[in-house]
C-alpha cells in the first residue's frame, strides 16, 4: 500500500497547481503538503515583511494553508501563486488593522482609567482626602518638635520668625526643625530625595 501512496504523491508532484488544488478539494491530504512546499515561502515572505514578526508570519502562513481547501480560489481566474499573494497581503492588512484598533481601545481605556480628577469633583475630593490621610500619617512619624513647627507654619500660616517668638526659640533652631521635618516628610511620602 505504501508504494501506491508514493506513486500517487509522485503523480501529484508533476501536476499543475490547479490540478493539485482540485486534489486537495477532493480530500487528498498529500496535495496540501505539495502546495505548501511550493508556495509557503512566498506567503511567509509577504507576511514577515508586512507584519515585522517571524512568529506572526508563521502563524498567518499556517492559517492560510490550513484553510486553503475551503478557500474561494478559482483556477479559471488566475494562478494559485497570485491568489495566495493577494490573500496573504489581505490577511496581513486585516491583522494590522485589528492590532491598531486594539491599541486605540487600550489607549482609550488607559486614559479613562487615569482620568482627570479635576473633571470629576467627587474623584477630586476623594484624592484630596487620601492625601490628607497620608500627610497626617507621615506627620505622626515626626518628632513632636518638628511636627509642632510644621503645623504652625503650614496649618496656621505663621512665618519662621513668628514661630521662634511664640515658642521662645532661636530662629536657627526653628529653621533646623522645619528643614529636618520636611526632609523626613519627603522620605515618608515617597517624594524625590
């Protein structure tokens, strides 16, 4: 039986693309291997050049040949080689359009997720509340003297000179506490060092 299969394949090898395609349509699986050997390089080359990815080109080439028996190829309208070239180009364009569309959708989704807090007052209030909690937690980590100086400066709006007078401390001490407190806050809040 093996000898008959080899003879049948040899006889298909000598046939034209149209005849081999007719054999494929008739269910002779060796016809697909013959057409693949003849034209896979052409399809792969087009796909690789257009898609810029060998993996994608291999996938597209395989897809085209696996579906070739169900394709609309008509040998009376042109050669199989021309048909496969046009089909490969068309499928590449479809994939590129799909990728671009997916990228645009992802980008729109990313923009919607990031959002603009100023555009939504509720989101802005939530963001501010979260920041207040973060700052209060970080302030609690400071020494009492640093926290006192920073609260007077930022919550009460006092100048360092006014703080020094009210606490009866030298101005240099107030400045040093404020600086060390701010550096520690930056560290706690994850700001640039």
